C-alpha cells in the first residue's frame, strides 16, 4: 500500500485535490472529518475537551460546536495547543487503525489529507507528501467566499500557518493551484502517473 500525504494552506484547494484523487481510484482519508469524531459525546477526547473548555463550547444537543470552540482558541496559542494535544492523538490513532484495515483489504493507494501534516509530525505516515499551494490573494478570496470572514480574519489565519515556502521545502511535490479546476486536475493526473506503484 502506498500512502500520499496531502497538505496545503487554508484556501489552497486540498479538498478539490482529494476529490480528483478519489476519482482516480485512491482511498481518501480526510483528517479534519476524522478529528470531528472527537467532538461527539461518549468519546475520551470529548470528555477532555469539555473539562478543559467548559460546557460553553457545546451546542443544544450536547455536541461540541466547532464555531464556539474556534472562537475560544482564535488568537490564543496556549488554548490551540491544548486543543491539539487532545484531538491530534485521538485522530492519529483512528487513522492508523484505518490504514491497517486498508492494508488488510489490499488497498493500492491511500491519500491522507491533513492541513497541518508537518506541524503534527504525521508526514512519517506517508510514503510521499504532496502540498497544494496558492497565492495569498487567491487564498483570501476563496476563503472569504466560502466563509464570509473578513480579509483581515483570513489573513490572520494564513499567517498562523506554516508558510507556502516552508511546506514546499519539506514536501516531495508542490502542486500550484492558482488556476482553475481544469489546471489542477491536469497537474494531479500528471503526478498520479508518476507514482512508483501499480495504479490498476
């Protein structure tokens, strides 16, 4: 089994890239979606989050409200690191178990989509890392359109991440996504063809 670590900054187009790779036949694991399982009641991570941040982060049904939680950690490095110390280990354990299952099923290629792949140290799971990169102005435009955040709010989130240059230096392949979806699809298809594995 061959594992591609897929990363990139906010607004870079990781999800679009993941969708294209799924169409090509890869099994795609979205770490963000896995992390959200930690926010569900009756999990150890959930209990730790409520103990740390209080019941004010819960919605009316008792599930962790990501918007409320996000407002608690925004611009607070200590709170953000505390959150990551709870959610990241739980997420990694789930992913490692999933990877074992995919290997048992003789899955050929798995894509692990992780925004903070290098920051979390999860690049050690992947055989190769691809980073999707986009200019700051395009990232701001895309995220604004998707979320309604102000340009300054988006820029602050970009500034809090690893830079494009840092990710590109660490990754095995950098895929630029400043163009349209057709250009992204073409670049990913070329990268797919270059993989040193049987893709049938």
